C-alpha cells in the first residue's frame, strides 16, 4: 500500500482487518516499525476520534507525530491553477503540499466537502493536490467523499463481535439530522461492505437520499425502514444530505430515528454509529445507553484500524 484514500488502495480487506485485530491484542507488536519516521496530520476541519486515535496508532508504531490545524494555524491556501493571487489566499497548495512532503514520511489529511458544489467536492481536489505534490504517502483522515479509516474500524468491529457461523445481516440506515452532513461515511461504508463480501448488506433511506452507485454498486435499497430492519444483526446508523439535491435536507421524518421499538424488529441487532451522534435526533438515549449499542467499542477500534494502515505503508515504502 502506497497511499490510503479508499478501499481501492487495499489489496486484501480480510488481511487488513486481521492485522488490526492483531494490534488490538498486542499494541506494541511492531513498536519499532516507525522509529525515526514522522507523521504529519493536517486538519482543514474539526475532529475528535480521528485526531486522537491516529496519534495513538502512530505512537504505537514508534512514529513521531505533528498536528497542524491548517484553517487556523496555516496560511490560506489557493487551489485554482493559473490564478493571479491578489486576493485573500497567501500560498498555493502546490508549494504547501510539496514543502510538507519534505518534512514528513507520511502525510494525513482531513478535508470536508463544501456541500454546495457536487462537482468540486466529488473531484477531491484538496486531497488530490497533496497526492500529486507531496511526494510521500498520503492517508485520508476523511475526505470530501470518503472516510476509509472509519470504514476499516467498522469492519473490524463487526468481525470481532459476530461469532456465529453464518453471514451477518448489516443494514445501513439513514436517520434524521438538524444539519446537512457529508456523504463520506455512508459512501465509504457501502464501498467497504461491497468489497468485504463477508456480510449481507442492505441500505435503507427515504426516497431522494440515494447515494452514488459508484460506491453502493449492487447493494439492495429498501425504502421501508421497518421492513429493512427485520432480522438485522447490525444497524449502521448515519445521516447524510441528499446527493441529487446536492447538500440539502429533503426529509426530517423523526420516525427514522433509531429507538428501542426499531431494535425490537431486528435480530437483537447491535447498533453502530461513527460518532459524533446527536442524541434523541439520530439515535434515542434508550438505545445509545442500552446493551445493543457498540459505538464506544467501534470508536476504540479506530486505533487498531489506523495502526494497521500506517504499518502497511511503513512496510511497503
Ligand atoms: N468518526 C469520526 O471521524 O470522528 P471525528 O470526526 O471526531 O474524527
């Protein structure tokens, strides 16, 4: 693995999940792999889990880590080519990426979508510029369209919690939210579930919330949430804004919130969410505080998933 921007960079999902679980058993298994290497983490947007779990993962491998909050601490970056830079931008992303590539062995970047311009967001211009100009491996800490470190941790969580000798039924459900949110987590989860092929995967959302088929492939879509939840072993809960009416909230139906009544329709389903989650909007207190929720274990697994990815890159570059 040279870069980690999507599931397409992964040779074997099964092997990467197993590697993450090996690190969970022994966090210092490869604690000299990153000795003398430095990870640069660039944040264009806020983060709690990704920011901390990636630092812990890198340190478990013996790496040094430097975090830069680009929006607050860096110069305002210009993205357009051939522009006369007489406006508010001070530095072109070409120089910034190339310079940062001189300082770090791996560069990790978080950059959210605008949710205003789909063509711009789905072109992944910011992370693409780092890929082009940094000259070192680039890791996505969540980009405009995908969140692969989250998805890997999600698969690790399903793998370690499902003990039965059959394929689990995993249902990804849209849930309401007060703000328009990116499609990166559901795009990514769909893409990884399709590539994993160790579970039966179903997506449920109100009409108008269809994701790009580039990520969902042939995943079945059921518009009736109650019907979709029947027999589910896992409910993966997430809000996202509309793709067709790009970045808009087109449904606020509170009946899509995950409550204990919804859990009763399932096969005593475990409940997952990438966090942060709005309580009693997306998932009810009774579920988040109850025995079916595995959201904390899921967030904990972010460390092992990231450690597996960083180790793969260190071993292959
Ligand atoms: N799930 C996730 O990426 O959380 P943060 O935004 O807090 O990093």
